[in-house]
C-alpha cells in the first residue's frame, strides 16, 4: 500500500478513535450506550485495517503539530475538529506519541480508550492516566517510544498556519453538525456536558465563544446550560466585557452590522437569564445604596467641587469628592454644559503636576475613570485637552500602576491621531515624554522603560511613517523640522523604513540628510544597520552603513565589520578601517595589525597611516620589518611618517640605516622617502 493510502487510512482512524473517546466520556460503557459501543467498533476496525497491511499506526505531537505515521498533516486536515481535539488531548496528557502495533486486541484497545477518555480539566484523573501509561500496561499500545519523523516538505505547514487553528474556530461548525445528527435527548445530554466543560475554561476562551452566535436548537440548549453552570463571578466579568465591546462598537460605527446586532442579542440573552437577573438586581441595589449615600453627602460634595474650581487643592485629597468628580463632569457633558466640564478638566490637568504625590494619585485615578465613562468622541477631546499635562505627569510619576499604563495607552492613541492629521508639533511633546522615560530607566525603574518602549513601538503604522518620511524629504523647512524631530523620537520604530529610504535614494544630498537622521536616532538604530550589513548591498550603500556603525555603534559590532576589510571595493575597505579604529578600542588595533600582512599595496598604505594616527606602539616591529622588505616608495614613505607619529626610539636605528641606503640617489621619489625618514627621526628625538 502506498504512503498516500496509509496516510488517508490513518486520518480516518484518528477521526474514529477521537469519536470513540468522546462518546465514552459522554456515555460510560457501563450504561451499554449504543453510541459508545458502535464508535469503539468503528475505531478498532479502522486501526486494524492499517495493522493488517503490516504497518504500525503512530500518532505523534511535535512542536504543537499533529504527525501521522511520521508525516505532518495538511492545513485542511488540521482544521477538522477531530484532529485538533486529539492534539489537545495529547498535549493535556503530555503524550509525545502513541503507537498501535500488530497483535492489538479489541479488549486492550477498549480499555485504553476508556482510560484516556477524560475531561481535560480533571487534574486527578489526568495524573492517574499518566501513572498507568508510565507503567506500560498495554503490550500493543506503546506510549512515547522513540520514533523517527520524516516530514515531507509538501505536507509541512508553517507555525503561522498552526496558530490559525484554534478550538473556537472549529467549535461552531461542530455545533451545526451536532444539531443535525443528534435527537432531542442526545442534544439535551451532550449540551449539558459540553457546557460544564466549557464553563471551566478561562474568561478569554469563554469570551471568544460567547461573542459569536450559537445557531440551531443545540446552540440554544448549550447557551442556556452554559448560563446555568458558569460561576457568578466569571459571568459578571463576561457581561461587563461584552457590554464594553458593544459600547465601543456603537461609538465607532454609525450603522451596526450583523455581527454587532448578534452581539447585542447575546448580551440581552445573558441579562435575561436567571444569573443575569440576579446580576441586574445586585447592580440596582448597589446603585440605590450609592444614590442614598450621595444624597447624604451632597452638600459636602458640592462644596468640594466648588473648592476645586476656586483653585484650592485641598479637595483633591478628599477620596469621596475625587470619586464623585468623574460622574459630575460626565453629567455636565450630558447636559451640554461643556464649558463647565472643561473648567474641571483643566483643574485636573493642574492636579496631575502637583508636587504632592497623593494628589497626583487621586487626580490620575479620576482622569482615568472620567475617560472610561465618556463616549469615544469625548474621550478624544478630553485626552487631547490633557495631553500636555499628562505627558509631563508621566515623567514625574514614581511608580507604575494599572492607571498609569491605561493613561499611557490613551496618550499613545492620541499621538496616533495627531500624527495621522500631520500635527507633528503637537505630538512631539507626547513623544518627548516617552523618549525621556526610555532614557532615564535607571532613575525610574525598568518597568517604566518597558512600558514606554512598548508604547513607542506601537505608535507608528505604515501610513504614519510614510507621511513622516515625505515631510522629512520636503522642501518646506518647518515641515522638515517637525518630521525630523518626530522620526528621531520614534527611533527604532521607524529605523527600518528610514534604512530602506537610504538604500533606494539616488540623490546624494538626500542620502546625506538620511545619514544625519539615523545618526541622531542613535544606538537604537544600530541593530537595523547591522542587519542590512549582513545582506548583500551595492558598495556605496555598504559604505554608508559602515559609516553609520562608526557613529552609532560600539565594539560589539566589530565582528560584523571584520569581513569588510577584504571587500572588493577599496572605498568600503577604507571606511571599515576607520570605523573599526573609531569603535574598536584595543580590539580595533589588534584587528588592523592582523589585516596588514595580507592587504594589497594600496590598502596597506591606508592601514599604515591609520596605525600612525592611533600611535600604535604594538605596530612598530611590524612596520620596521615592512620598511626593510618593501620596495614600493609610497608605502615606504607612509611607514616613515607613521613611525614618526608613533615616536618609538626603537625605530631610529632602522630609519638611519634606511637614510644611508638612499644617499646619492638622485630620483625624486627616493628623495621624498629619505626626507620622510629624516623627519620621522626628528619627531622621535623631539618627543623623548
């Protein structure tokens, strides 16, 4: 039988085995359920068909991918729920491979399936299964044996393919299938067990399931059962998360689509459920208590608000006044009293920069709560109004918190809006704040730096970067000035695009401008420059990259530079020589000394001159030897000059001997070399 035939039979066997495991978990064998018995028969038959052809059936997990008989399955096969479920089961039980071998009997096969048919959340049973598996109680079912995997490139799929295959994606097609094949009793029973299993999953998984409509009778039963069994605390969090999604969609879209309508209906159904009714009652009771408390405290709260408007800072320290302030501002907006609301917002801006850290804490909390309460359009207005003060507040805060991170995100969103509107000057104050934090991590702490770096990386998208580059290259001086500042501040987030501009530009003035920009961006751009150096490029671009490394790199880049000392174009070799000496410290001197013997004559002269400039004492023996053996006058002259700069007395006897050799030589070139040697002796003796 050919490999494709075996592969196809193996896929069918997986589906049958997985179906048997699922049915056993739903209908225990003690109940003699027909579905379980029938599925075991089908699975055993499918496995035996492969074994009868002299093959061993092997299912293996490799890097979160399912392999069948040594080959990875295709993307289309992986999308089938049965295959994803088997992979998930193996991962839960920490099984790397399962091998079914010849001689397998139905009783052994049935026992094995009954043991592994467990809920993935049942930790005790999982441990029991692992123990049984470890003890090797199945003579013809081998677990985690060493197998050799040969993956055909035609079947291999990329990691990104695997990431696209998730249980929620396969979940809804499965619901439709179950709705068609199950009778009423089966739907009721299976939906109950499924709901109990799903309810144990984390909130993100549940949110993924609940935000998509469950169609059909089975879907309705599953939804109702899920509402019954999910924990109250988890249910409450899910309701509020879905409410927030609905609210955001409503604010951003004028015309709701079918997905938004489905989500709204799901939310209504959740609220109408018994748990939803209890939640509504708790919310109403809480609001009633809060209203009663507000009525009692109304005079004091009003006085606190008046105090804030009168430029007093005392009420900023009052927890109750500050807790009420966001709601008061929201009500002012609701009643179209925008000017009054803005006065309070301006005072909050003042409070953000107060010297008292407690005041800053209360005020930043109030700002965060206010933004959350307002519709999207007003959120943008408030953040823009507070942007300058918020940016300065970031620089003086001494501890991070959820509020700090949330306000960072609001500023990031505002920076994006400003950049898309070409408001670079307004945006740069925000960018300056994040840049400051990135540079001052020793004082502020590593967490501040990580937060700021993440924000800066998220701000620019392709459209924003293109606009910035266009303005940077524009003739308008003011535009160019602001775009340059913004690009420098965004640093590594824009460096790759700037590198491409440098590579593709055929205008040398433009290239010079881009080189200056990358130099001002500084060390954060060095990794991108180094990456471009490692791939093939035209000589002039390579030279510019090496020039950049010399300005923004350090000795850690020396290893990348060394091959360019043998580059075919001498202009690149020269730039590499200068850069290695500029950033290499002691390491640089050693590298160019090692490069000297094998260098061709023109480049030898450059190396010799560089050794003189850096006054390399270590080079003296090698230069003396070279002077005695070389006949090229230009090189001899350069050696003499460099020995003079280095100033080592060891060179004097050789230089004098060299002068004696040149006496009486009338040729102009030799006279030049003789003069260089005499001048070198003079310099050495003068410095002693």
